[in-house]
C-alpha cells in the first residue's frame, strides 16, 4: 500500500497533476534517487533543510 501511494505521488508529479509538492515528499524522492533535495531541484539553499525522519 505504501509503495502504491508513493508511486501515485511520483506519477502525479511527473504528469504535472501535483503543482506544489511538499518538501518532505521531494526529500523522500531525492533519497530514493540517491541525491540531495538541492541536486534534485538544482537549488543549493535547500541543503540546509532538515527533517524529523532523518
């Protein structure tokens, strides 16, 4: 079930259905891609963000 939710979130991002994803979602996606949020967004200032689940 969790994988299905994650997959639908990614599909919605790719299709442009999600216009304003949560930062935590982007963080999880970046980790899944073995990169930082900064690398994912090409936005260096995001490297300073932290999350409770780290």
